[in-house]
C-alpha cells in the first residue's frame, strides 16, 4: 500500500520535520512548548527538554543555514508556563551553536510570543528552494497573498492509523492549492494526539489551505530504515480501508 523513496523532490523527511535541501532550511511546526503544563499531572513530563534535544539533533544532522518554526512555538494563550523560557533559551542556543538563523512564523497559539521571543517573526516566510518558491505559514488564517510553488504549513497535526497504531504523518498534495503543491507537517511535540487523516475529507481540516483533501498523500518517516513511506492520496486511500 505504501511506496518507498523520496515522495517530494529536494525534501528530506525526519523526526516530524523537513529539510529543504536546496534552500538549506530545516522546517518544523507545532512544538507547543509548555503543553505538558496543561496535562493533569503534578510533575512536568519532560516534553520541552525532549523537543530541545530533538531539534538539536536535527540541526547537527543537517547543519542548515536557517531553522524555521511554522507556528505554535508556544502552547498557552494567556500565561507563560514554568520552564518555557528555559526551553526557548535551549532552542536558541542549539541554533546558535549550529550557526542557523531562527525564524518564527506565529500560529494561533502564539499570543504570548512577543513577551518571550525577540528574534525574527513573520506571518508568512518565503524562501527560494532551487527553482521553486516556498511559502511557510502556520496555516490557520486566511491563505497568504504570497504566490509560491510550494506551501508548507502545520496546524492540523496529521496522523495516520496503520494496523491500529496511530503514527505522525506528513501530507503532500501536488497542484492542490492555487495550482501549487501543499506540504502539511505533523506536530513536532509528541504530546499532541493528532488527527487521524484516514477518513478525513476537505471540510474536516481546519486549515483553509486544504482545498481538496482527496489529493493529499500521507507520508510517514520510517525511523528504523531512515526513509519516507508514501501512501496513496486520501481519495484512494479511503477506498482501501
């Protein structure tokens, strides 16, 4: 049912993030720092530390010129949970050590971002990836005015259920948004349960950039084999279930 190989040219999939090879940029979304504070436990779950360590490992692996967070860097709407400032310092230190410029594209959860982050921010970040223009946004608001060949978003936290087990997945659709490609990233935090896309249709997605869910092809990173597995587009995948 799945195909091995590179489902998107010039894009490397790894640990819920993507590396845009020709743009030399590492992109991830939905870290939701401080989310463990909203859990019904008295002790922190260590998720913020896990995120910092995993981002550091990705930076070490790819040595990108830029690290782009495509929205929902933070989780809380109205307060700064304990440990979040330290986590942000850890992320910045990891990026500085890798000599990577960090850009944050605010998401709907990032209402407190201005109090914690003094680095570059923009509602939509455009970069050149070889011959194509790439627009990175969170995907929660009205579509960006920027014209691009590939739009990279987060927000919906896609997952796929395989043999009863839910796994984080990417979604890629060719020519499905303004005749351009769309790439949706899974949530980088492991605490987000995610939305199983197996039976989802266009109206089930929160992002207005999803205009034809039938064209979206789930992609799962196989960590053991370190390769991407691409499934049929959702329009066909639903018929196989």
